[in-house]
């Protein structure tokens, strides 16, 4: 099945893909990435490892504590009763990976897979972010020290839950997300450029890139923070692995090249930490919190 128009970007196709990448990010805020250099065997191994971690007893999973608010275990809740997730803040830190693995009694094999995956994904995220900046005519190592968080998601779908919500409408809060969506079980929907939700069908061997609120702020409003949700379409467990390239530890601010008299600066500089707190306290999950950071004209 086709993907209702979600653009596809070939990572091996540069420089030929810059224009397509820029348009995908401005108009959609998401795209399928093919030929992404992440080993398919590693993706499959990782999927098996995270499935077994998510199948652990509740008492073990809740040892996965928050490092920053919302980064640890999320149990099924009133808002998202079919959804639970384990999380790791700062996948670039071997100590953080180690703590995560110890909390969940991961085996040496599981640790190795998680470490290799973290390394591969963190590299890919920075590579995609760099190409995206280049597609806007910028060069420089903006993203070198940016932190990556990852979250592994499990949707407990049953025959009774078909048609109900798996995860509510939201934008991702960071710069970009590499999503290894379930290669068999659909349900993810993104808002297309006309404002209509369209199904993102699984494409084995690929990943989906979503842009979040920080991409919109950093680009002075040029890049789209795509709204998305997960719906229950099939009565089977769905697993996804989301890796979020968040932001630098300094304030988020559009580079001067993206600001001129026709494109005045839209947002006050802010830190990611501050913004994350704002999203949590206001419960504005779909990008609306960014409006609170807008420079009033
Ligand atoms: O499970 C999915 O496909 C999407 C998950 C998601 O949107 C997220 O973790 O932010
Ligand atoms: Fe998301």
C-alpha cells in the first residue's frame, strides 16, 4: 500500500535530495527515510530486545525512573490506557545506557544490542539533522553536542479496542525523531499539509523522521512540527522505538541566516528544559506551547 503521500528521502541520494528534503520538512514535517545506513539486522535484534523488556513485570519496569520529567517508565494512563513506554535519557552517554540496563536486569547480550543501536541511531539522527540544515543553506556543526532520548513504546491492542486511541494527538517536543515504527502493525497517523490525518503504513527496513517543536523554533518557523497520533486498527501488540534528537543544552535560537526583515525573529530564546516543563504544566501537547514563546509584535 502507498503512504498517503508521505514523502520518501533516500539518504544515499545526496546532493540530489536536498530540495526534496527541504520541501518535505517545510510542508509535511515528516518523511520516510530509506537507505539509512542503520543495519537491518540490528533493527530486528533491537525490536526483539525491547519487546522482551516491555514484557517484564510491572514491578521491574517501574524501576526505570525519570531522569528528566517524563523520561522514564510510563504506565498505561487514563489518557492513553492502551499505551506504555520505557525510556532512556541521553543515549549518547554510556553511563545512562548502563543505568537503564541495570534497572531492567538486561542481559549482556541485550546491553550490547541497546548500546549498538544507541550509537547507530544517534549518528543517523545527527547526519539527518545536518543535511536538513544544509538544505536550508546553512553549514556548521549545530547538532554535534545535542542530546538524544529514546523511548520504546508498547500498545496493548485487543479486539475490543479496535477503533480507539493508542496515543493521543501530539507533536514531538524535540528537534527530530527517528521512529522505528512496527514493521507489521499499522496505526500511526500524521496530519498532512491540508490538515487531514492520513495513515502511515509500515514499510519494513525504513524509519520515519518526524520534526518536533524545537525544529520549528530553531528554523524561525520554516520547518513544520508534524502532529501525529496512533490509532488501534488491529488486535495485536504494536511495538515502536522512538529516538528523539532533542536540543542543545544552550538556548534554542534561530541562526541569524534564517532571520531578516521579511522573516523577523518569531520566538524568544529558551532552553529545551524550560520548554519541556512548559509543555508538561500547560498540558499543551500538540505544539501549542510554542505560541507562548512567540515574540509579541
Ligand atoms: O508508536 C508510534 O508509531 C509513534 C510513537 C510516537 O509518536 C512517540 O513516541 O512520540
Ligand atoms: Fe510522537
